C-alpha cells in the first residue's frame, strides 16, 4: 500500500494550478509523477515510515492540505503499485480513499470492467467485450495464448499480467509539469486544439476555408507565444449527424509558422472533397509539440518566405501590444 | 384588357420544385381573371388529368406542356469554352446534385399530334442514365411550341453578357423549331443579370427583336399565391439535399401566379428597360397571348379522355375472327370442359352475359385478361381472380375465376350490365414473390408499345415533411428523427392540430415553440408529391398507340416501363388497367405446397381441396387463426369466435361482415344473434326469403340488395345495381325512395312491407360487401386454414419465408411453438435459403421447421445461395473457404449457433473467424488450430450466456428462435401477479387483471362510436392478449402504448362469447423499464415507480383545453377556406357518414412509434453481449 493516485478536482480553466499542487505532494515524497491535466502519482514508500502513518492516512492529510492551502478538493486511490492505485481511483470519492487490499488484489480486480485498467482504451475494451471478456476476472481466466490472439502478443501478455494483479510499473518522477493552461495531454503527447463551430449546417467551401484560416492563425499565434513548434496537424470535421472525419498530416518540418499551418490545413481539407456534407464544426489540432529552439528550418533562396516570417513576427508584436484582434489576415476582415 | 396567360407554370408534380397543387393553380387563375393557363411541370405530365379536370371546373382553358433538361447539340458542346474538371469524390455527404443542364419549356400546340410529341419527348428524356435529359437527336417535334427562358442555354449566354454566343446557340434551335420558337422573358425583381433580373429580361426582349424571334413574357410560376417563397426554399433544399443557406440565394418570392394587371406592369418595366417605349409593352403581351391561342389541345379529343383502347384482337388469340366470336367459342368450350354442357341454366346465363359483353364491345378485354391468366398459369404461378369479376360465368368459363358463380349465387350484374357504362374491373392475384415475372410476361406477350405499369405518386405526410423541413432548417438529425417518429401517419396539414389534440403528442406540444417556422412549413408541404413509385398492382394494356397518349418512364428499381399517370388518371384517360396484385399469402401457400412435395413427395392441389374439412373448421373455430388469410387480425379472431363458422358460406359471410361498412351499419350483432338462435329470423316479405335466407334475414351482400330491389320493383338486376350504386349519394337516395315505393306498390306490395324493406335497403344498401369479392377472398382463407390444420410445419415455413401477415415473424414462431411444431435452429449444414420442413420423429411423423438463412440480418441473396450450394461443410475452415461469407455475416452465424456443429463455443468460433479473416486479408493461409480432426479447438473464451444467446437471436434473426423472450421475465411477472394469456381464458367477465407481453400489433381503426380506440395485441409466450384502450385512458396510456415494446397493462376483462375475450386497458407501463428497475433497485424501486403519477399528466398544459380552438383558428398561416376557422375543430374534421356513423379524425391511421417490435429493441442491451 504505497502508491497514491491523486486527482485534483480542478475546474477546466485553472489547470495551471497543477504545478503548485504537485509541490504539495512533493512535501511528502520526492517520487511524484504528474498525470496532466489534473492528476498525479506519488510513491509513499519512504514517507510511510518517516511520517509513521499508512498511505491511506497520509491521503487524508493530503486532501486536507489541498483544501486548506489551495481550496481544491481531490479524490485519491491507493494501491501497492501505480496501476492498482489508478484502478482504485475509479472507485474513490472525495473523502473516501479507495485502497486495494494487498492480499486480495485479484478479487479486487475480478468484477471490474476491462476499461478500468490504465492502458485499455475504447478499441481494446470493445474487442475484449465482443469476445465476452468484459470483466478483469474473465480476462485473467482466459488462456494467455487466446488473449494474445485477440489483441497481439505483447499487449496480450501485459493485459494478462495486469488483469491478474501483477503491477510491474513504478512511479517515475517527471518533474516537468506543463506550465501552460489549455495544454492537454492525450497518450503523453502534448497538443493544442482550436475549434470553429458553425451555427447552422455549413456547406460553403469558402466559409470552411475562412474558418480553417482563422483556426490556423490562432494555433500559430498560440504556439509562438509558448515558444513551441508542432510536428503534426490534425483536422477533424464534425458533421450534423454527430459523426466526424479526422485527417492527420505530418508537417515537412516542425513549425509554428501560421502560413505553413494554413497550407497544410487547406491541403487536408481539399483532400476530403466535401460537397454536400453538413459541417457543424472544424477542429484543428497541433500535435507532437516540441520546444521552438529544437526546431530546424530549411532556408531557401526565395526572399518571400523570409519576408512573410518577418511580417508575422511584427504582427505578433503588434498583437502583444494591442490585443489578439489587432492584426488579422485580410480574408478574415470582411 | 384581355387576360394574361401564364405559359410557364409548374405544380407540385414537379417533384420538390413546385409548391402548389394543380387544382389550386386552376382556381387562382380563374379568380384572377385569366382565361387560360398552361401547366408545364418539370420532366412530367403527371398532373395533367387533375389539372384538366380542375380547369374544366374553374372555367379556364388548360394548356399542356413540360419543362425538360436538354442536352446541347454536339457542335455547340465541342466549342464549349467551360471545361468541367472532374471533382474529387467526397469522403462524406455525397456530391452535389448536378442541375446545371439547360432547361427548356415545351408546349403542346397541335392537338393530338402535339400531345403525342410531348409524350415522346418526355419518354425520350427519361431514357437518360441519371437525371432525365433530352438528347439533342431526339429534340425535334412538329406539334410543339418551345420557350427558351433564362434557364436555357441561350438565356444563360445572355445572362453572361454574351449575345454573340446566344446567337450561335439559337441557330440550332431555329433549324429544328423554326417559327415555333419563342424567347421567354422573366422578371422576378432580382438584381444583377442572372435569371429573374430585369436586365436579363430586357436583354432577352432586345435579343428577340434583333434576331427576329418572337418574345413572350412569363412569370416562371412555382406557387399559386404570394408569400410561398420560404416553401420553395424548403423544396429546393430537399431536392438538392442541402440545408437552406440564409446567406445564399433564396427564392425571390415573386414566382406566384400574378394577375393580368401585375403582369402588364412587368411587361412595361421590361420593355422600358430594353430601351423601347412603354407602349410597346402591349406588343409583348400580344405575342404572349397569340402563343397561348395557338396551343390547342383538347382534353377530351386529344388526350383521349373518355374513350377506351383495348389490345388488338389478333394478339389475344382471336386470329382473324372478331373478338366477340372468339370469346363465344372459348366460353362454349369452357362449358364442356367444366362439365356444365348439360345444364340449361348455365347456357342461358352464358348467352345472357355474352350479350351484355357484346353490347359494350368488351370482348377483347375478356380475352386479354384470359390470355394473361393463361400465361401466368403456364409459368406455374398461382393465380386467382378477385373482385366483382368473380360474379361472371364467362370469367369462370375462361378460367379467370375459380369459384362457380351460379353455385355461390353471384350476379353478373354486380360486375357488368347494360346499364353500367364504366370500365369493368377484373383483379387477379398472383404470388407476390413472382409478380415482376408476371409483369415481364405480360410485356413479352403484348410488347412494350402496349404495356406499361402505373405510377403512384408518394406525397408528403407529416413524418416526411418534418424530416425534409428539419433537414432544410439545419436541425439536429437525431432531433428530427425523434419529432418525426412521435407523430402518427397523419396528413402534414394536420400537424399543429394533432399537437393540440392528441394525448401522445402532449410532451412534444410543450416544446412546440422551440422549432420556430418548422410547423408552418411542414403544413405547407401537405400532400405535395415527393417521389414517384410504381403502383403495386396496376398494369396498363392498350393498343399500339399507348406511347402517343402517355409518357413512359423506366421504374427506378426494376426498369419496367411505367406510365407517368396514376391509377385514377389512367381511368380518366380511357386506358385499360388490369390489376395484378402480388399476394404474399399465395406465395406462402405455394412455398408450403412445394416444401411438402420436396420432403414427402406428396402433391397437394390446393385448388381441389375437399370442401368442408372438419379439422379445418375446428381450427378456425378455435380462433387460433394466426397466419390464415383474412381472419388473423384481432378483430377477425374475435368475430370468428362469436360466429363459429362451419361451412364455406360462413367464411364468406364472416369476411363480408368484417368490413368498415357492415361494422358501421351494425350488421354484426343481429347476424350473430340470429345465427345462434338468440333472436328470431325476420323477413320483410316472404318473396324476399330466397335472397335473405343464407344470412338469417340480415343484409350483408350487395347481391342481396340487387335482388331485393329487383324482386320488389321488377326492374331487372342491371337496373337494380345502378339503383344500389345511387344509394350512397344522399341526394339521389331521396329520388330512389319515391321511385322504389311507386314500383313496389305497382307490384302489389302493401305500404308497410315497402316501408320496412326500404328501411333495410336504406341502412345497408351502400355498406354491404360484394359477395363475389368475399367468395374470392374466402378461397385462400380456406386453403390457408387447411394447410395450417394439416401441414402446420410447411405452412409456417411458407409464412416465415414470405411474411404475408400483419404480425411480426417472431409471433408466428411463437404460434408454431404453441401448436407443437418443433423449431429447429439455424445450421449452415442444414438450413436452406428459405424456411424448410424436416422430419423430427419418424414414428410420430412429426415435422419440424428449420429456420432459413435468408432471415439472417444483412445476408445477401448471393451469400445465402452460396452457403446452401456448398453444403455439407466438414469444418469451420471448409465453411469459410467454400461458402466465403463476409466477416460480419460469419460472426452473426456463429452468434446464433449456426456454426455450433463445428465444435468449440460460439465465442471461440468468433475468434477463429477473425483470424481466418485476418489470414485471408494477409494473403497467407492462416493455420487453424484443430483438435480431434475436424473439430475446432476451444480457445478458452467464456460462452454466451443464455440471455446473450437470446439477445443474439433477436438481433440477428429478429426472432426469439430458441424460446420465447418473455420466459426470462417469468419470475418478475409472477411477483407482480401477472395473468398469462393461457390463464386469461378462464378469467371472469369484469375481473381486473394485469397482463404483460411483447407488443405485436397496434391499430387505431375506425369504429362505430366515432371515438378513437387503440387496439393492441400482446404476446406473452403462452398466447395472445388483445387489448383495447378507450379514450378516457389515452391521456395516461397512449404514449406508453405507442412507444414501448414490452408492456405491462392493468385492465378489465371483457367477454362477448365463449372464445371472444379482450382486456380493456386502464393503465400501461413500459415493462422494459420496470425490468431494469427491478434488476437495479429491487421490488421497492418497482413499487416507487408504480406509485408515481403517470408522466403524461404532469406535462399537460394547464390551459390545454381552452387554447386549442384558438390555436387552430390561426394555425394555417395562410388564407383558410372560408368559414373553417370559426367552427369547432373536432366538429370540422370528424368525418360524418350518411348512416350517422362518425369517424374520429385521427382514427384509421398508422399510429405513432415504429410499428411492432422486432429484433434488438425487445431486449435490453447487456454489456457483455456479443457484437
């Protein structure tokens, strides 16, 4: 009973508070792993002995301090390892820490749905449920070879171990808690997203392109403000019937240059060839973000490219001074 | 100033384009002082007949024409500067509907020749592959006037500011049409130079003067009244399948049927803008008038209304003789063949009938029908005549009708007499599954130039209107679906009235305001055609001139030639129509007979069954008649239970009594009373004993009325039938009464007898049923009941394969189980494409029913065929490789146990299939782990639980094949104290009971009291429970009954006879919800749910009653027909019949919800269920 999984109940707009809250955890143990946007894992192996309290008791202390110092409530799961702590978190409520009993791990897991395991996403859990393996108990009971046939050799083995309660993971201090609000995490890759909804079903390609242009401009500006570059751009088109089409393209070089982002977004949009599709929203996401100083840039003999980048730089400075709407592309001004 | 004539007007028959009905256009033209009006619908003349009739009524001269898309001539196409590059195929949503082809208006000018040209052009346009397009080669005609408007290629060149190009494009048109060419100027008040702009209109007039082509003025009318622009926008959106774009180009709102003065002002503006003096406007109007005056097509003479055209005699086996001679000799041959040669009465009747036929010259018609029937029979297809034609001995002798009319007392006069001048009507029933084969055979026999099927316009009703308007207004699709499905299948114009009045719509009415303009637009779409389908039974037969009288277009699915006119139109046009009905029951019986022969070698001749089979009648009397033709509905089962038929005649009477007429005139009760001796039999006079004897003195049949009138007045049966037809009209009824009294008195009947007889004639006269119909219906009824009694397994196999009845298949399966027919599961090694029978126990001779592959969800015909061909399969691998099922299909087969024979459990099989699929995709033959030779190795996955298996059966087969789905809920139902259908039979009259089951059918038929009653049938595994909800319970129950699949109902038992039993519902709950509550919260949760007040009450608006008339008065939004607003809404729409029988306005409609429960919906979605 040494690892806690904490989820702070942060309102979405104040995700920036996470680093401070991580600091709170670090008062108990140096082994803290941030799970952005609002969670963290903490290994209390040493702390239990140091404070003379069990992990569950420490969980109460953490909650009290989070409430007192930051005014933020939290839910906490406890378990022998990080995986089990995360499973336990699903059952925890504010004030009630859910702990996995160390000697009855398999029983604890048996009735839980497969999707409760970290690392089992919708696709895997759908596959497993199709074959009747809807609880972890059933997964543990199924032959390893069958599991491997279902979801692949490595994931099958890992799933089988996890479902049997074998938790090989450990808490890895990552220290880097992302300092920006609106920077979300999915699968460990930081992303930046912007959405352009339409009030009615929109079919007009010109209005689509305007939306894309403004979205790409916004993304570029935000990336530059963060000193980041993005490696891939994803376009999601949402339709009236609540379905969506997603296209991802890797940029030729990681960049935060609005013109390059716009070009890529237009390319993806044109490839869809939409005509009668009832578009309700366009979402543009910048993915695989990396620090701007690590980005390379192919120089050319074409002076235009150089000029455009310098104009952009100047425009950014104007925006910094007079607000984000001070300079916009002419196409959006009308 | 003489009136203006609109030369370019479209009606609603221009699908999703025109917004007004042709009748409305004709009325408005008359109101606005116009003497003539043209109807030029897009690609069709389907509105012609209705338009011509309306014009005749309104006193307006009709002009006929059509607007067609025309392909530019080849030389123009080549130098077209605009190259259209191919667009990428969209990943979603589909491509735009291409409406870029130029459109031109054609007007029929020279009488019949003009009309024939118009028909030919439309037929030619519809031979194009995608949308109708007239190729340039086919674009020539002598009898037509052509209007080149803004949508034509010339108009477009002018709009683009290219008079030079316009001149070049005009040249080929002038070559073809010369002096019959006109340039059409249209001003809709738009700006710019596009269609409808003043500048384009002016350019057109100027261009016409320059080129020496006569200009005309039109308004390109799309709707009759101003203010319908938004409706036109919705129609545009529905046609182009896009939402309305408020920022895009909307309808100008000016395309209405403007009056002469308005058009004169338009003419002035146009000529002024063209640079002429204002006075020249009258010359433009004069040209328009002259063009209209030239177009002379007379509806009677030129369209052929009122004359008849039969196929030529040599085509129907008359050779060089006249048709009448051929008919007489065939009839005589039939006398000998059927053994009537020695009977004098038959000869007399035959000659009498032949006289009548000769009198009308209908001999070719009889020979034509006989020819068709012979051809169908030669193809080995079951065929039977229905309708009044069965009353003719000649039809019997020609082999058209099976029943002997003299034996059954059927009258020729009901069908055809010298006094009747309308076309006789013989309907023939064929097997539904082979209906198209029959059509092709008819076409093959008479040739494409004489045969066409009949169109059936599909019109907007409320659900489609909500869907199309909702999509145009960018509403959320899920929301549209919900709103549309909450409505019963009512007229679109009643949408707001229904919201105000129907209890099951109260929740929706509460949020009515949220949808804004939706309701107004929905009501405006009312009854506009939205598509054209092939009529399910009508076939036109004519002489070789057919294509000159109707345009023929290919049907979308089958590619059969179809006339653009619907069934009423073709009668008016004097086109001979033969109704060839596809009857599923005939297919089902044919399948059953074929199965018996395949499995046992026994040949059953259904047409030669022994009459009066006791077991058959025992079955019918037991009321377990599910699946039997005509007597399976809840009402019929009730009636059969009370009537207890014992002979064929009883069946005939039973079928006749269960018709709206007899039910309305209350013939049922006196008949039942007299039949069981509870009331004495009365005859008004002893002379009338003979006709009324068979029905205990109650008038049931039309034939009896004919006889009564003929006997009392001595006027002859032909005249008597004419009198009978007059009875339904209250005006002529008065005259007939006087006439009847005079003649009867002259024949020596006393006043009291006359009065009593007249009372009967008056009450039942127009509501009886034609006995010939009933006899024709009773034959398949007896045949199907005989099959059910003697070959139940084969009978169910036929029913399940062809699905003829009103009940879902799962109910038939439940019935089969109840009657002891073993239901054998699906098995890829044993099941065939269709349902089959299989010997289960040799000793008892018990036959079981093997489920069919074709019932598996998503199986294609080819796949089913391939699986059946490849049997037997040794292993899963063998099956996969030879039957080559798609992956999802194989998965479904595994789920329902069709692959159980290959070993392993159903989930293991799924895994193997996935791997086989992956292996096949990867190209390398995957190694399948085998155990014990051919068996598939288990993979250790958990098998489907029993509940999951049932769920899979419902999902895949839409049937609970292994056991009844209600069985699983038995414990809960026992806790509630629910009475099963079997135990209900012992319940006392007036007892309050709880019943539960899966909803099998829901109806709101018209009934005598004029109230709306919801009838519903529940199936609980032990039998059927028939429910009735009267209107005092509708507020609380209607929504639940219409929108739930599993129902729990509290009600009172009603008994009307030993076998007649129903439950009058007082409260209803959604059983599926209760089951969930029971599982999650236990019995206390259920109690809490039952204690809640019914949900419907809470949402009812407090002022619901008071506000509804007010809402209705203004609900039209448009000028309402005078006087309608002031009256009480219910009073206005309640349909009153002359007998004092009132019909509830919402009765007789397909109710709300999605019909009876099938498949998945009956089952809760369990988290672990497969697939």
